[in-house]
């Protein structure tokens, strides 16, 4: 089967599953809600002067991505894991024998749908922060320009955060293909995203803490959101996103290799 019918088949699967729309909606709602709550909770009244706060308002406005990753991961895992759970993967492979085409089409549909949801969530979060932050003392006069996607560093953080959510969804897909089980893929993925950084915070060695934050997928990937004090980061914005991409694409390629070798 050519790629176009395969893409249409995968799009039909995604749009006819209620769980897909619920997870995409949850990604948007949770990202916006957490970001808005984070922005609303910070005020320059807590600092001697507004400039002394040294707050990275762009990163603050994108706080919700931290939680939105969870639903993106689950969406990716269920997009393949559900087929293994119900046995419909056999029907899929009967209709489309080329397994590389199946996986590539599924990844493409997943990436586009997640990207659209992420772009909506991140844009709304940034403009909600643009409206809220001046009322909390973060004004242009105090050294905090109004957030705008016309600013290159803000645009980089926004685009990078969108890519971050797409890569997390692909990581979930890769884990589901590799493990052939939704629950195992979700548990492994959430542990990799949230438990590893938590363990890093418990370490007494700053050196090892920085190393783990440089190589763990979530803290490395979210470095793309930083717009201030970049020299103090354990890893730079683009290299950090590269680490996340290596995890996502590496697991997806490994899963794809196993998918081609194993029986359905």
C-alpha cells in the first residue's frame, strides 16, 4: 500500500477513538491551566525590586508543558498499544503488509495531531501570561518585556516546547511498539520523564545532579524554554532538545526494528 492510503487509515483510527480527542484536549487544557496558575502565583512583591526577581517569564509561562507531556506520552503509547491489546494490529498488517509504512504513517499522524494541540496550548499560555504578568509587577519598565512570538527567544521557546511535546508522543509510540503493551509503555515512559529527575534532586552531589539533568529526557528537553541565564544551565536549549530527540527517535527506531522482526 502506498503511503497516502496508510496515512488516511491511521488518521481514521485516531479521529474515531474518543480517547485520542480526550488526551489531545487534556494536553491543551492542562498545559494552559498549569501555566496560568504558575504565572498567577508569582509577583514582584516577593522581591526587593522587580529586576531583582530575575524571573524567566517565558519559561514560567510555559510551565504547563511539564504536565502536558504526560498526556502526550499516553496518547503516543495508546496509538499503538491499543492495537496490540485488542489484536487489531493483525488486521492492520493484513491490510498494510509493509510494517515500516504502518509505523511511519502512525508516527506522522501522531506528530501532526500532537503538534497542533501543542501549538494551541503554548500560544494561549503565552498570551495569557502576557495579560497576567504586568498586573503582578513584571512590566517593560522593570525589565520584563511583554511576551510576544515576534521576540526570537520567546519564539524559540515556543517552537521548542511544541517539538518537545511531539517528541514525547513519539517516545510513547516507540515504547509501545517495543514493549507491545500500553501499560508497560506508559509506566516506563512516565518513570523516565518524572522519576529520574526526582532522583536527581535527591542527590547531594551537584555534579551528578547536573549530569542527570543533562541526560534525562525531560529536564534536558525543557531547557529549550530558558531565555535567561543560559550559561548556568546544565545543558543548552538546543543540545537539550537534541537529547530528548535522541531518546524519542532512538526508541522509535529500535521499536521499528523489532516490529519488523517479530510476529504480530
